[in-house]
C-alpha cells in the first residue's frame, strides 16, 4: 500500500454498490478466480476496502480478476478503465485541481473531490495558486453543449430546487456564524451525496439546472472553507464550481464563481492575480450576467487593485460597481444567490479599499452608509468592518477610537467561527504595538486572544 493518502476509487465503488454483494463476498469470488496452478490468493474484506479506498493491486492479473467478477455479477463487460483500475493511483493532494475538458471526467472529478476534500491531508495543504489553467479553460469555452443522460435515478426539478434551497440556507448560516463547521455542514453532506443525481437520468435542460445548483453549492462550501482557514480545500471546491458552471452552460454563474476565485486569490496574498481574474470575470460575463453579478466582479477587482496601491484603477472599478448597482430595476433578471450584493455591501468593502489606499478619512466616511447592513444577518461582515474602521484610527494614531472599535468588533465576532474575520482583529492588535504597554491595548489584546472561538 502506498504511504501517501489516496483518493477513493469512485468508479470501482459505484460498480461495487451496483452489485449489491458484500466486501467479503467480492473477495471470495476474486480468490475463486485464482489460477489452478501457482499461488492461490487469500483476499479478504479488508483488501476490498483498500481497493475501494484507491489502492490498486500491484499485479494487473488481480485487477483483471476483479473486473471479471464485477462483469459476472452485473451481466455486462467491465473494463479496467470502467473500474478505475487502469493507470496509476491518484494522490489525494492532486484531487480537485484538474479542469477536464470532457464532461463525464469532470463530473467524476467533482464527486471525487467532494468525497475527499474534508480529509486532514487536504486541510493541511496551502493554497495551491492553481487557478490559472481552470480560468483559462473556462474563459476559452465557458459553456458546454447541453446533453441529456439516461443512466440511474430519475432527476426531477424538485431535486434541483432542494439543492438551491440548501445553498441559500448555507449562505445565510455562513454570513452569520462563519465557515468554521463547513466539514460537518449539511451542504457538504449534500455534495457528497450528489453522486446518484449526477449519474442519474435527466433531460438536457434538467441536467444543466442540476449542474448549476451543484456548482453554487460547491462555491458556497469553498468560500466557507476559505473562511475557516483551509485554502487548499477552498481552491479545489471553487475549481469544481467553475467546471460545473461550464457543464451547466451558465456563463453568468461562471463569472460569479471566477470572481469568487479572485477574492480567494486576494485573501491568499495574490492581489495581482486576483485583479486579472476579476477583470476577466467581468469581461466574459458581459452580455450574459445580471448587473448585480457584474458589480460583484468590479468590486472584487477594486479590492485587489487597492491592495496593490493602484488608486486610480481601484476608484474606477468601484465607481463602475456603484453605477451597475444603481441601475438595477425591479422586475429585471436578478439571481437570488447574489442578493447580498447591495449598496451596503459595496460601502462595507469600500471601507477596506480606502483604508488600503491610505485614505483613512474616506474609509470612515464609507462606514456610515455601510451601517445599514443588519448585524443579525451579516454578522461577520459587520464585525470585520468594525475592525477595519478601528485600524484607520490606529493609522491616524487616535488610540481611544481604535481601541473602542476593536472592542466593538470583538463583541460582534465572539460567536463567529471565522479565522479570516479574526485575522482583522489580530491585524489591529499588531498596529497598536506602539502602545502595547497601555492598559487599554493590553485589555483589547487579551480579549482577542481569549474570546474569539477556535475552529476545528
């Protein structure tokens, strides 16, 4: 058995589940096919578990016997490729980073990613900076041709509606409580249980709707993973979201996902890449995406440019974002999954944009219209804004206001499981280092160390 952790063999697992036999029975049948001359095998249910877990038999003759047994049980020919027993095993660290051109390969890759992304080996991985190839492939071909499928369970619109409802609920939960519990969340369980639907029977139209819903689910979980401090998992989930948007033929959703990936790159310390991705998401979405989605792309671009010190570029992108939002009229196409992208959200992010540009007074002015964002719905965002405003006072050496803002942020974020949000408070404490002996600063630093919830 290889020393590194492997991705489960989903192809073999699906065939095994279809046979309905036990692991012990499959092992017995494989042993029974041992040649009459030579060494007899003594495989057990444990060996079958290893095969299902991604370990491939060293002897190809054994793999051939496995597929022969599967073929007999299923009444059809099963090849090594059908059972995922051809070629080399895939290290789990490589799962989810590919962007297959072939739709079926992409769906299999997504299912494998969702079933492994919560594992500790993936959680320990840093952000892979692996967005270049997926982004280029999506920009070159953002939509697959619609295709019906006739294989397993019948997929109905009600199944698709349930997935969208789950994504919406998860988004609200994430905004209020943070992404800290993403590995045990209902939405990840929903993704991991999606295999029967992706392998089911559906019309071309229903298939596109199914892939779009699963793409948004993968995006929501990816953002939660990033918020929880697991960038390696986040990268993989967001790449799957982008590929599913292409499979859905949904350029609007693809633009939204690519802009989310831009924010992931930004938060991982790659603002130049983030700015390029956000700009590309806007340009590819023109003529396809709703104004609110395009505004989100421009806001992501403004944040990245500001972090690079490009005031003119950041200002232009932010102004365009504001224009797009102000032009939205009731009754027009306006996807509900991005309903949070409002004037208040623009103002909230503008606080950080202007802070990054050194325009502390302007940052505080933007905080006033951002105040309309309800704290009970957008708890994390409001807590982050309070910390950013506090840093503007620290920059201006207004200690009393900086400390007061820090306490306000701790009050809000004390129930939010979000290392990303907490990092803003740690940044504030770092900026207050010149006054570290001041009792007020020591008290705030103590609260930041002891009152913010940990994330598993």
